[in-house]
């Protein structure tokens, strides 16, 4: 179906069928978003039926619908979380487990911490990513410990999001969190987009916690020929005068976020 078609005028059952048969990922998510926005009881009931299906594709769609049902004003939140937690007890298909973790992350559900942590060593990296996403913003000790462990995961995407979770999504400040973030700075030495982002997330996390160890690696980052947003954000957070000259020199050519750069210069001026 052409994306210009008014999906909003199509009934829920037909939208479900369209989503199940849609090959284009963008169109699929557009349909799911329409169902999210609709947020009605018939959408919830349809999602529940999908979650009880023997087809993993059906279950994934049901989970995708429940993940953000009723946005921006959630409908059936408690019921949706109960369904997701129940699914997590017996689900075995990696794609479905991944979707459950992400869905629970949208709810920031503390009850999901322990059951999600059980999957931290799952052989499929998508499942481990779902675990990380499901634990974002959780300051429970088990959640923190799990994110620390997954911040050293073999898979780059898992490490990236776990580092982001530890660095910026929780206010907790412990030696263990700082050490995990510092290890990312020491270990992510490559120049791939993923490695530089992980390094940047670690720099921001330590800068927020006013850990002065970030100053030297930040000077290196800010003096390189490819400077992303995260090192500049970290410089603003740490506000150390040793970074001032590197930031001023960066001003001559950096154009990603001039307002952020000016804030960082101001914070590091004295």
C-alpha cells in the first residue's frame, strides 16, 4: 500500500493484516504507529490475540503494539506490562525476546529487571540488546550490575547502549560505574563510528560525575580531525580550563552544534 494512503481510516483488523504482510520496514512501523495512536480497546485485544499466537511473527507484532500503546497518553499500561512479563517467562525465540526487552524498556518497568537479567548471557546479541534497553533508567543494583557486565559485551551495539545507560540514563555514581566507563575509554581505541560513540558516551558519563580522568582523553578527542557531539558535551559537563584552548581551536571549523560548542567554551573558560 502507498504510504500516502490514510491508514487512520482502516479498521484495526485490516491494519493488523497489512502489518503482518508488509515487507517495507518503514511502512510496517507507520502502521504500528497508527495502532499506537489509536490506543483503543479493540487494538489492545488484537495485540493480546497476537501475543498468544503460535507464530513468532504474530507475537512480535503484538509486542510492538503493546510497547507504546496509546502514545502520547498510554492506554492499558498495567495490562500491557503484565502480558509482556508473562511472555518473558516462557518465550524462547530470539526475535521475540528482543522485542519484549525493548517493549519493557519503553515502560521503564522495575519488575522487569530480574527476569531480563536472566538473559544477559544469551548467545544472540539482539536478545542481549533487548536486555540493555529494558534496563535503561533503572537504578536497581541488579540492573546496574547487568549493564556494567554488558558494557564489555563482545557485540558493539550492546556495549554502546549499555555504556549509554550507565553514563547518562542513571544518576547513580559508584566506583564500579566509573571503572566500567573508564574501561570503555581505554578499550574503544578504534575509529569506527561505533567505537567513537561508545568512547564518547563513556566520556560524557564520567564528565557528568566530575571524574577528572576524562580531561586528558578529551584533549585528544577535541584535537582530532573528526570530533563528534559527545566529546564537546563531555567538555561542557566537566568544565575544565585545560580544555579551553582545544575548544577555541575547534570553533574554527566545527559546525555540528555551534551553540553547544559555545556553552562548552564558556564552561571551560575559567
